[in-house]
C-alpha cells in the first residue's frame, strides 16, 4: 500500500482564526493556549515577539491586544473529520490520525489512484490546490506532504519534513527504506518516558534504534513500543479504520464572539453551502431540502427549512434561496453556532440539453417557484399531484410545491382492484366523447344536485343527459362507491317560423356542459366537474 500523509501542524490555530476573520478587516493577534502556555500563534502575534512556549502572562506583556483562546480538541476533531470527508474524491480509503502530541493528519491510500490522476506528481498538485481553496478555511490549510508504505512511517516523515523541510524534487525519495533513519527519535509517536529512555541510551535517531537487534530492544523497551517500531517498518500488521461519507450531511460553524447581524451570517452560510455542494458532487447526489439551525448564546435555536420543487445541487441556487429565507430569521440575541443539515437525497441523473433549450426554461420555472415559496411560505404556492386512485376527486390534489421528498412519494400506495366500467358510445351526440373527454375543472367535494319531477337542476337550470352512463365502482372494501357518470348540458330552445309554409320549429341549444354522476348507494345526483 502507498500512503500519502497530509500533516496539518497549524490546525488548532487555523480552526480558531477562521471563526473570526469574517468580522474583521484588520488582522488581529491570535494565540491558542494550553496549560497556560502559548501553543500556536499567528503571524501578527509573532511580530510582537510572541512565540510558542511562552507563558500567557509574558505574552500579554508583549501585546496587550493579544486574543488568547483555549485549545478546543473537539472542534479540531470535527474539522479534521470534515476535511477527510472532502478528500474522498481523491481516494476511497482515508484515515484520520492524531498523535500523542495532538497533532492531526489525514492519510490517503493513493496506490490505486495514480492511474486515475496520471501520476503521483499530478495527484499531489491537485490535492495541494484543493487544500489551498478549501471551503472549511478561505485562507487554505497549511500542510506538509509525505509518502510511505505504512501509516505510521508516513506521519513520522511528515512531522520531520515540517520541522526540517526536504529539498524540492525529493518527494519520491521518501519511499527509500532508509528515509526513516535520519529522523530524530524525539519525534516518535510514543510516551515521553520512552523518548527519554532512548536519549539516555544515546539513541538519537530512528536509524540507531532500528539497527539494534530485536532481542536487545525487547529487553530494554516495553511491548507497546516494540509493536510501534514493527508497524513503523511494516513488519507488523497495522489495520486502519477507513472513514466513509455519512448519509446525512451535518456541518456547523462555531463563533466565539457571536454573530449579531444578518450580514455576518452570510460568510458561514457560504462556506457551509460550498461544503454541501462538494459533498453532493462526490456522492453524485442532489438535495431534496436543507435545514439551517442558528444556535444562540441563550441556548435557544431557530430553524429555517429551505424546500425545493425539484432536487438541487448548484451552489448559486442554494445560496439565493437561503438568502431569501434568512429574512425570516429574528436576531434578538447573538448567534454562536450555524449548522447546516441535509438528510433527503436523490441520485444525480445525467441531463442532456435539447435543441430548443426547454430544460433551461423549466429550471427557471422551478427556481421562480422555489423563490416564491421561500418568500411567501409553503401554502402560498400549490401544485397538482397525481395519486394512484379511482375516484376523480382524489386522483388530482393540490399540495404545497415545496413538499417534495422523494419521487416515489408522489404516488400513494393504495391497494386497488380492477374497475367495472360500462363504456358505451353516446347515442344522443355521436362525437361528444371525442369533443369532451374528462373536464379540466373537477370539484374537490362533489356538489349535490336538486331534482324535481325527474329533471336534474344545477344552479336552478335544467340539465339534459347527453351520453350513456360510464360506471365507476371502487372502495368496496370500505364504505363502497358505485357511480354512473354522464355528460350533461344546460339546454335552451328557440322557436322560429318558416315563412314559406307558415309553420313553427323548435331548435335546442346547449349553453354549458357538466360532468355529473348518479350515486347508486344513496340515489342522489352530484356535480363532479365542469367543462371550460
């Protein structure tokens, strides 16, 4: 196996520095402290004479405006995990590694990726460019590469090359078995007690340790250290737990000072959306909806859900919809945590543009619908969904356009049985069925019609049946439904006189057409729909 180590020596500082850069145009002096000592500091602090190892009191004496923040290991682990997940596009086998000194690294098995990326040098350049423009940190991650056949050797070499940079072009020489020999034994990932024991014995380099007989090493050092040395050289198995991309996406940003204005929220929103889009691109997915959570100092939280009329994965679209939705967020107290989560996804289907660019126009329609929904609410914009049912008033129902979950949910799974249809060609008007299929306007609740002396009335106007019945039977397993559907029309007659023979003739006119049915259960007539 071939392991590429990405050592992140300044991760503790970069995690803290990235949470405050968005609010300040001028750089501030930052320092991460641990056990009342300066662990890491940025360049602005170094100009004041501050350096790692100084006490906090000495550092404040050198710069009274120094911002000191206690190291947050949980936040570093979360950032390291998110960074490793984003590197999934370069290798399917990734490992996060944290040394005893709490120095973080990400390791990629690149032996099976060299052919895809056309060589090790090209792969390294792509990863380096990706880390420099990573959405987790707009300033990029400071890193050190190394290459070895084992995980522990790659991390040890990376730490060594960070302290003593190797010459350019010697990257491939890291695969030399003797590359470990010149590394100081003080950099070994073991306990301070073992390192002191090595130095007291005059074993200043790893090579001096490895050249000793194994029997002599076993007598002088404990079993854990011997196993570590064997794993370092590959003589002992070193199984690793590779990370996998989680099905639900959930990333967050924490800000110590808090965000007090909506303009300040745009920066973390943009960064989180970039992470989501990269996640979707790696998984070849589209999002069906995203949820924002804004946590306050008061421990109260506010959620904003952004729904889509069709699956989305484009960053500009997600950002524009989020900006509209952000107007509904009250800012009665500062926001310290911004969290983005997405749980429902659909596969990213390949799309091809047609000659008339109808696909682009459809996308514009969906984007307009999503903007209106985000601005006015889900109930402000409705669409018609078709359901697998027999009764006409249930087949088409209006629902909020943003209530899109999965494509399979648009059709309800309703157990149904074959219908009994009595289809006959109309006798009164032979071409009526071709001219008038089903009406375009169906009532949500059928309206009961009045009958007087066997004549059907709609809005106090008599109706005439123009077609033979079409029977629909359904729901026999529940309350049952048995209906005979007819096409009916309002009729009016006009009498005209024939001047040649002085006779009179009556002509019948149809002014409006309806779709009505006779309920065979309760023996009443109902209006189902109207023809426009």
